């Protein structure tokens, strides 16, 4: 993982060297989704971060930081508890406001690039 830097950094989305980031058992609704990620950059205060995230098929709940995502591979339906489903596939981008609780239905292994804003700086813990 990179930290605050004044130099540009880059990372492959599809072939990124990702590390497991388990989905909590209590959040899994169906299947056996396996998530992994690589953080490309995180600000010193932990409030901003970006990277890549991969997830195998399954259904689970997720509480979001403010997040802009771009799907590179796979298909997913993201349904906020208080909103309409968003069908996302390769080349599509979405913004999910901070604090949104959403149901993720990953139908094909998803690979996404993301940029997140966590106003508390606590969502990643000591990551």
C-alpha cells in the first residue's frame, strides 16, 4: 500500500497483486463471495483512499464510504436500502454516497477501481 505521495502512482486493475479482505459472515446473504483488494494510495489521515477490489459471485450487504467506482470486469447489481437497483458492468461508473447501506449481488466476478472518502477516517481501521 502507498501512503500520501507527491509522485504519481499506478496499478493494474485486472492483474493487481491483491490481498484477501474477507466479507464478514454476518453480512453474507447467499453464496460464498470472496473479496480481495490492493490499496494504491491512502491519505495520512485515512479519510481518502483508492485502489482496486475484486469479488467472486455472491450476495452480501455493504456499508459504504463515499465511493466512486468503475467496473472493469464482471457484473453486479447494487441496491441501496433506500433506493433503486443499479446494474453495473464493464466500463460503467457509479457514485455511492457515504453511509449508504447496499445489497451487492455479484453475478460474475467483479473487478473495480475505486476512490473513497471516509469523513471519519475509521472505516479501514489500521489498514
